[in-house]
C-alpha cells in the first residue's frame, strides 16, 4: 500500500511538471477554408513554441457553436478563444462593420490601410468586452454570385439575396431585393431549395463551398474585404505565464502576416478555378457599377452617422493614407 501511495505521488508530481493548458477555439468556417487552415497552423505553432504546454483545439464548421454565437461564447467565457468575422457584430457597434462599407477599400493595399486606421478603436472596443485580438485576416474582395445573369439593377428587384451582417442586409434593401440571413455553412442547402438567388461572397468561399455546382454567374465587383478576427478571452490570456503569452503573440503575428499573403495569392487562383469549373465570370455592366458605387456612397454616409466621432476618426485616418 505504501509503495502504491509513493507511486501515485510520483505520478502526481510528474503531472505538475507537465501541466498543460487547453483552449477550445470554435470557428464557423469549414476545415478546408484557408482561414481555418491558417488558424490551425497558428494552433500548431503555439503547441510547438510552448513545448506542448498550451494546446488549442480548433472546432471548425460551427460544430461547437454556430457562427453567430461564437463571439458571445468567448465574451462570456464559455470558450477561451474563437474566430469570427468582425462585421458580423456590426449590430452591436458600427465600428465592427467598417471593413464592410461597400467600395471604401477595394484592394488589399487599401484594406491594410483601413485595418491600421480601425485597429485602435476596434481593439479598445473588444477589450471592453474582455476580448483580446490576436490577429485578423481578410477574405478576398466580396463579389457577386447569381443563379441568373444580372445585367441591370432592375434584375435584383424581388430576388432573395443572402445577408450575413447589417451591411449586406442594407445592400439587399437598396437593390430592392429581399434580404435572407443565411450563414455560409447553410448556403448550399439554401441554394438547392430556392431560399436564395444571389449573394455577395469571396472567391475563396466560392471554391471552398463548391458554389460552381449550383451557381453559374460570377461578377468580380470586389465590394469590400471583410476580416476574420482570431481572439482570446483576456482572462484566459492573463492566466498564462509570460513565456507562453509571448509564444502566443509570436505565433499570432506570423499567422496575420501569412494570412494576408495567402488571401491575396488565392484570390486570383480561386477566380481561375471557378471559371475552369464552368462559372461564367464577367465584369459588371456600367449600370451595375454605377448603382453599386451610389450604394457605397449612401452607406458610407449612413455608417458615419451611426459611428459617431470614433467612426469619423477612423475614416479620417484612412483617407490620410
């Protein structure tokens, strides 16, 4: 009995020596998404840099929480970390939606400037909710997909248009379409059942969700480049020792740099792949361009009215680029 107790004590000491912290990190995006793969690489690098001291388990595809529940889950401490699209929280505060203002930043170069301009205000806002931003990565520019050809603004009238945040809902309304809230993971089923007829999303989502199987028309309007944020509960981060915190931040910085470069590289590749798989890719007509530009101007003005002084400061900083 005495030997058994000694053995158990030894095991207990060994367990203390190899104490491991475990984080769950839910995301609403599929495991094959470049965004999810980037977050997985981040988790792997944290494991390596900490010698296995911090293990981050990724839960893709809305498997742990649905996409629209994920931010709340990390905010309330139900999970330690998470990835979500920032503009999905724009109904909480307009500052979350700055990167989804149509035609404000329509290239990676401009999107990076907008990110830098918005980062202090967004980080402060999330910090007030107990959330620390680790890194953000943009999707390729949001482009137009449609089951039928769209040649004039009138072609949108009465159609069911997918919405996933307040900005896309407003675009649908201004185009006289019917906004339908559908998360990316549910888009295929909605297309199959006639629940949606057109939508804005990236070339990446088009390939990863195999949208070419159901949608035949693609218009590269590059309306905006929304960013996904990978975050951690400040409480969970503060519970780490200093070397582990440093390892997390090092892996996060690498993930951000890698993610931006990957997103830009893949955008061109994805569009070529969609075309190769039978999608008709063509530039939007002049009347569509004119209509979308007007919508962008309207929505920028509307956003500034709701975002107040903080929002004006972000736009002013961005326009000084």
